[in-house]
C-alpha cells in the first residue's frame, strides 16, 4: 500500500502543473519522478496479481493434500478445468515480470534520489542562509540598500537581499 501511495504521490507531484513546487523541477527530474511513479504503480498491480495466483495455487494444493484417497481417484477421473489454475509458464512469467519491475523501480528510485540530492547541492552552492538572511552567492544587483537596518552580512561574493522570519 505504501508503494502505491508513493507512486501516486510521485505522479501527482510531477504532473500537476498548478503546484508551485512542480515549476521548480527541471524536465529531467520531472520525467524521472513521473516514470518512477508509474513503475511503482505497475509493480504493485503485478505483484498483487502474482500474490493472488500464488495464494490460489496454495489453497488448491492444500485442498488436494487434505482430501482422502477416494476423492483423489474421483478427481483423477474428472477432466481438470483449465480455468481454475494458471499454467506454470504464465505463473513464472508473472513472477519474472514482478522481479524485473522491482529491480527497475529500485534503479529509478535511486536515480530520483540522486537527482534530488544533486539539485539540492546545486541550490546550496548558489544560495546560503545566514541567521535570518537569505543570501545569494552571485550578485543579484550592484547595490543592496539596508533600509531596514537588518544587519545582514555584506561581503564581496555574498549578497543578502532577502530576510525571513521563522514563525
């Protein structure tokens, strides 16, 4: 359930054009988050089907094991219904698909985490927070007037044009 929620959250976060946070995402990061979300949802669906099939086979095998010898001979004389259990090849295909989707989602989640870390690092290089002052490493303007006498540091390579106050 948490995997499905994470996938749906990634899809919503990366595809909603109305949220301000999605405008901050670059195209590569948005695409990676969107792909990761869809892969996570597909993985949940395939894994649920695989679990359901395994559970049905387990119930059937338990029922056959607990049945008496007379019931087994009657079942052997009857034509087995092909719709009651999936074939072994179909079951193994679903299992391999589940494993591949799990590995793909792991790779995509690690890639997304790496991209988010890199974006955070790049923003950390460009901007600094010193006390209550939000500072830019690059100069935004030639002069910063300290009209309010806020006491933000003024260095040659650091400009602090904005102030915030924690509530």
